[in-house]
C-alpha cells in the first residue's frame, strides 16, 4: 500500500490539502505519519492496519470529502470500509498465512471476496450514478477466465465456522452457557449444528466423533476448566466460566490457570505476566513480523534475560526455560521474546518513534499488539480471582491489562481512561508530570492551565470537551433483584435543581428516551427485551466498564429471572442496543455521539458513555432514583 501510494503520488499534480497536512502534523510522530505526509499533498493516501486510529480517521474523513483522490488499501480493510468509491482496482491474489507451514503464500481471491471488495464501488446513497470494479489481466485468455469466474461463476460453499476452532473450546462454551450438562448433551447439540451436519457427520462416524468429543472433554478436565466424571454430569469450574466469558480458549485458559496456582504466593512482575501471556496459544497468535536480517542482528533473547536478571526473577520457571532450553532460540520463540520486550517498553512509555525503529514495528501494530495482550492479561486477572487470589493482587494484573491497552505507566491511567482523541501518550505524560492525573484535577486546573501544559490547541480542545461535559450519573441506588429499585431520598427544599436528563430508562413503563426523543421499545425498529435490560444495567454504572459475566448476572436480577441469563457477546449486544437509537435519532443527533454511547472495552465488556445525566427507573411504579 505504501509503495504504490508513493509511486502514484510522484505522477500526479499536487492538491490543496493543507487541512489534512496540518492535522497529521499535530499527531504523534510515527513512521506512518511521515509517509502519509509524503504522499497526501498529492491527494494520495494508504490505509492499512499499521496506521494509528487517529491517522486512519483522518485518511477516511478526507477520502469521504473527495480531497484524497486515490486510496491504497489492504484486501482485509477493503472488505470492511464503507467509503464512497467510484472505481475499485483489484489484484486477483492476496497474501494468506499458512499456519501449518509457518509461512506466507499468495492465494487467489475467492469469488465472495471479489464480490465484497467490488461492492465498495458505487455504494447506494454514497455515489450518485454508478461504480466500476477493475481487474487488470495480463492476456485476453486470462481476462476471459477471470470474467467467467468472478462475474459469472458460482459462490464457494459456505464454510462451517465451528470446524476451525478446537472442539474443546465448543465444549467449554456450551457448558458455560448452560445448554449442556453431560457428554450426551454435548454430542447431540454439536451434531445438530450446521457444522455437525455438513462437516463432522460427513467426515467421521458417530463413534469417531464420540471419541473426539471424549478427548475434548478430558482436555477441559485436565486443565481444571471442567469437573465431574467424563461419562456423567459435567460442571464448569469458576476458572472455566471466566475463560468462556472472556473468550479465551481451553488451551490458553489451562496455561493461565496453571500459572495462577503456581504464582499465588510470589510477587507479580510485569515481565513474568507478559511472558506467561505470550506462552499461551492466544498470545502466540498475536502477529508480529520478524525478518531474517532482524533475527540475526537483534539479540532479543539476551536482552530479555538481562532485564529478567535486573528484575531479580531469573529463577521463575518461565524464564528459566528460556535460559536453559535451546528451543528458545527458534524463530517462533524469538518472535515471542520480541513481543515481551516491545510491550515492556510500550507500558514504560517509550517514545513511539523509538519503538518503531528498535523493533521494526509501526505504531498501529504496536497498539494492536498491546490491546490483544491486554485482553489476555484481563482474562488472567479473572482467572486469578477465580483461583482465590486476594483482590489487591488481582488489581495489579487488572491494572497491567489497562496499561497494555493504553501504553502508559500506572500513574497515567487516570488520564488515558478519558479516551480523548488525539491525546497521545507523550501528552498524557506531560499532564501527569504536571500533577494533572484525572478528570477532577484537570477540571480544577481549568482550561488555561491544561493548555499551558499541553501547548497543543487541538488536543486541549478535545480534552476539555471531555473533561467539561456533564458527569453521567446513576439515578440512585443499584437495581435490586426482581428489577426493583429502592426509592430515592426526598430532596430538601434548598436542594439544587435536578440536571437535565440526557438518557432515561424506565423499565416499569418500558420506555427509553434520549435527549427527549423516544426510542421505540415495540416493533418496528425497537429496543428488544435483552438489550433493554443490558441498557438499564449499563446506565446504572455510567462511564464504568461492566464485564460481560457481571452484566449477565445483573440482567438476570433486574429481570427477576429464575435462571441466570446467558452471557452475551459484546459486539452483538452493542449492535442490538444501538440499532434502535441510530434509527430513531438519525436526523437529530450526530452519528459519532450515538456510536460512542455504548462501547466495547478490551473485548471483555461494555461501557455506557452518556454525554449528560442518566435516569433509571425500576420495574415497580415509583421506584425511581434522582439523577445526578
């Protein structure tokens, strides 16, 4: 993407793109920013996963406006971008990682992938007349073959999704959901699924599938995620329930659970936690590049062992294995050591440009690796809690998970959690060093005080817009079981007038309003029962992340359900909550505000971000709290 953008930028006339250039110059210094500045003056840009979210947002915004005339994108992002494109030029091949052989290979684009990428052209309501999809052929014969295949051929068979994940992961998920309690239940449910019908039943006999299922159950039992006789009634352990809720597989959960038991009485060290996360299958799947030249020049193993010795944790099993086992010199092991060192410098607030230069990884990829490791460490925190660790020790791991997501030291989390667009890690450090460590201290300093520290107009404006907005609060005590809420204390005569309610959730009347506009709770385009319950729970904890398992438990109490509701999937639930808001408010409230109202947090929970006060009323009449 970068190479082609540079080639085309040299062959076209410059464009007046002063706004995009100025916005990019205000962003944190990265390799991607420098390369974008090199080409964007010609109305050309590139779009890939190595860009930071801020850089990507600038590129997309100026492309939508028409200022950027050509955009070079990877095939993965080309499938998902909803941009007003007139012409799509495609390559018939794409890179595919062959895990079995540990290498990359060029593969033909499938019929469905071609259709999806071509669908970016002439988007309905975004392009006025029509769009083109162009595939460049090298001969008339090749053109005829491609035209017949991609334009007139049949779509590939639907790929059964369950077959790609280990069978033991499906076992754990079904057990944790309460849909199965024995091997017989598991076998019946799995074989009745689409994958069971078109794949398992076709590839193996019932006896062979039973043997594979028995092996999967034994893996869960051995890892401590399941308990009970293999042939009788099975149960999910507390650790297993956490792993299912956090979305980590059985193999990853077993590694985390084993370490949680062995390290219960030891000091928690960041390097050790990162190393344990990297030893899991989920950590191993986090991609980082490693060229042969880099592997030969950079002594990542030696650097890691030196840091371990300085921290005084060389005797820990995970590091003793690296020091004594020659397998730690292998290619995949070296990539794991590179990720540990990279992330250690990331949370120590190493300068982003220095991280890119030292580890040959662009800023967007550094952040992605941090977020994915943060998800694994967040799961580890849940596993340690389920394993009986005291809250104070669990809090250390939870804090590390957030530091990985934001790339800051512990004292920078108060500012980083505000999630201000354009406020880079270097700016967060300036604020913290000036004693401005959270929202209240920033507000006390005033806008002029914040501006004097940041010396950056755009970042100051974005930060102050977040700091100075009304505090979203819950309308009283927490909702009780059976959905009731305790009555709020009556206000005194001299009390301040109540704030204007931005979001109101009335479970008794089954009514939701946002900025005074009713959100439908009855068809069509309505907020259904489960999303409504979830919204009520999130509104009772505004601005706070609510883990999915806690959310399910609270929804059960609110609904007065006899059985615990199934743990929802974060993205699916967020979509179901926001879809009625988007439909009802599409011409009345900015889209960005609606999209931000509910956000997923580290792949493990949801957070409500109301720009104003929140009111929640229970399921019984009169049981309402006063907003704050």
